[in-house]
């Protein structure tokens, strides 16, 4: 005796749950993104090698802080000292990152010094 099984009917696929998942993912990525404003630091390419004029100000950035012409100080103190030196006629500065200086230290120094003075800052390596 033969028994026929009823044919399985395919139900239509519901897209409601897919839309919900996409909306939740969109909401998650929007809320987890950062809304900080990124600043820019202007960098210029160096010129030809060779002995040029000596810089008026020599800055060194390392893990301990900033050294201005050999004197260790914090960033705010160095900014005030550089402003005083610019008032006395300094036009150029050489910024040398130390071995243990982070990129953030270098960018913070460039940003702070570039914002307060019309000083031409050269970064050495």
C-alpha cells in the first residue's frame, strides 16, 4: 500500500527580522564611533642636506618632557619661554624627538608651539 505524504509548502521569507538586525547594527556603529575633531599639524619637507644657518631655538622632546636649549620644562613653561624668545627676535627652531618620545608628545609640542608663535619649526630625526 502506498502512502503519499503531503507536499511541504514553502512559507514566504519574512524580511522584518532582517530589517531589525540591520537597524541595530547601524545604531551600534553610529553610537560606537568617535565624534572628536581631528586637528592637523603642518609638516614641510626638509631641504637639501648640508650646513645651514643655526636655529635660534633648540627643542628636544623625550618621555620626561621638553627641553628648551638644554633646560628641562613642561609644555606650558616651554611655550612661555619660546614666546619670550620670539619677542627677542628668534625666528627658527629645531625640534628633535628623543628615542623614548611618543608620537603624541611630538604632535602636542608641534601643535602648542605652532599655535602661539609664527616660528618656523623644523623637525629633525
